[in-house]
């Protein structure tokens, strides 16, 4: 993955004010950060789902035993070790339907029915969308925002 930009943080790169962390990337030798503690440093983010990246502390806490535990896919076709579900996993029995482990829900999620909102840092049902007006996720792809009534994002869906 090509790096978006380099940061120049003076506060340790531990929160989303760091442009690298905000872009779900580790800091590198080209960054000008001081006392860097970006939790993504040393992690192969290219092989992780966005949910795993945004829940990096839970990911880092996984043991080899945890990674070996098999989870049954919602389709019921097969059981897959957690290690293979940390990125997109295609089920051959479903004709390539993609699944991933949702740290938000502590279960396997079907990619075509779920998405991870990078702003809210939560997995969401496919029928939800993020309203840029009030900065919240709301239900109903054909409905106005349930919080502020904004309809601007709805036009992008259809």
C-alpha cells in the first residue's frame, strides 16, 4: 500500500491527530515525528481488515491459540481459523462471498452486508450510512438522516 503522507507529530502519534494513524498507516523513517508511539508501527496493515486496524490493541492482544480458533462462517459452509479472517476471506462454497472477523461485534461478518465506518470506528449494517452533516451513522439508505434530517448523502447511493 502506498503511504498517504508523512507526519511531523510532536506528541507521540498515539491519537487520530497523527495523519499516519488517521490514514490507518504506521509511521516510517520519512516521518518527522518525535517519540513515536503509533500503535500500527511494526504491524502488517496490508493484511488486516479496516476493523482489525482500527481495533489494533485487541488485535495485538491475540495469542497464537486465539488465532488458531476456528469460526464458523455465517453461511455454514466452513469453519475458518481467526488468523485467516483478519483480512478478507472468500468462501468457495458461497461462490466467493467475502467474510471478515469484526472486532466491533466479536463475530464473523459478511462483507456484502456489513461495512466498517472509519469515522465512527464501528462496524455497521449495510443499510446504514455516515451523515457528513451531523457526523453520525444513521439507518436507512433511502431515508434522511435520523439525527439531523439531512438528505445529501442519500443521492450518492442511488
